[in-house]
C-alpha cells in the first residue's frame, strides 16, 4: 500500500472507531494557548461504572463524550512541547494520573498533534 496522506488518514479513522476502556483515574482536555505558546492538559477525575461509562464522582451522573460539560478539573498541566508535557504528567507526577497504557499512548499522540498545531499555526481539535 502506498503511504499517501489519504491512506494514512483512512487507517487512523478506522482505528478511531475501536472500543477503548476508559481510564479509571480520569481524562484530559487538551488545548492550546497560542499567546503563551503553551500546550495545556486539564485533568478531570471520574469513576467507571458497571456499564463501563465514565461517571462524575461527585454527582454520579454519566459524563457525556460529546458536548459541553461543566466540571472542575483536578490539575492543569502545561508544556512548551509534547515531550515536556509528557515528562510532567508521566514522570514528575506521583501518583501518575494515567493508569492505562493505551491512554498514555493516546495522550502522547494528542500532545504531538497539539505541538504541531502550535508550531504551524493550524487549528487544533482534540481527537
């Protein structure tokens, strides 16, 4: 198979529809602050219920995957590069807020995408 952009995008799109177990330690919202030239990752806690859904530990309500949710983050991490952000979260924070390898890999990919958007001026939307 030729490694052209459309083929690579199709592979990623297909893989985006696979089942993933949610991290019982929470989730991150990743965004850019272009003025400060930083990548931010807000960490939110959750509980995984018997159905495998993320639930707000304070209200017991299911946290929707899409749409606006009013919740208070636990921690905000920031870095100038994807690597700096990964070091802060995975090496310097104890206990680590990420407990699943696939979640860590996803975050690494997102941080690189965010860094590239910051450097190139392109829009960044978390996958």
